[in-house]
C-alpha cells in the first residue's frame, strides 16, 4: 500500500486581515489536531516577535 501525504494551504482571517500561514502537511499516522496546533504555535511566536519589534507592516503600532 502506498503512503499518502496531504498538503493543505492554510490561511487565517481576523477581521479584515487575511494571512497565508503556510502549508500543513499530514502524513501517514499523523493527527490533524497536533499538526495544526504546532503550526498555530509557530504563527503565535512570529506574531509575538513582530509585536516586540514595534508592530506589523500595516502601519499600526
């Protein structure tokens, strides 16, 4: 039996802002929940780093 890998683009919309979070890859034996949670933790860390540097790229502080 051939192993199947699933690659899904993930976007997040908050209010009027939509961002591409990347691609979530799920392989044989992987659970979607933990993989998605890991991706969201990475996004949260990136947001925290951006906030610590003085805001985003949309002109808001």
